[in-house]
């Protein structure tokens, strides 16, 4: 049964968007082909949806980590960097204004 779930989730359906409706449609097709007993429909649909959700969460976590690593390697300016620069510029502007007033 585990092999069947893997095959289903890793083929054309797309693990990220396996909704209950899609799972039911797929299970109905498998029942029609005799690959699953009709009595196991609810259990199979529930398992597919649950495993789809787990896989989706795992993929999201992996993608998030990979993006973070890539961002750290790239010479990009962060919001924090910009905020620091903005504060420095503001301080310099104030100092310039003070000097101009003294003259």
C-alpha cells in the first residue's frame, strides 16, 4: 500500500495540490481498475490527503532552507542593511544642517 501512495503522489497529480476532491477522484479511478477495494475508499482517501499534506510541508521546508542558503551566498542588501544606511544618512544630514546654520 505504501508503494501505491508513493506512486500516486509522485505522478502527474502534483503532491503540493492534492486536495480531498482530487484524492477521491483518483481513488475512484483505482477502484474502477480494481487496484483498490471499494471498502477501503475512505481510508485510502484520508491517507492520501494526509500524506500529501506531509509531503507539501516537507517540500516547503526544504525550499525555504535552500532559498535562505542561496540568499546568504548572494551579495544582496537586506532591509536591515537599508535601515542602517538610512539612519546614517539622516544623522549626516542633521550634522550638515547644523554646520550650515553655524556659518
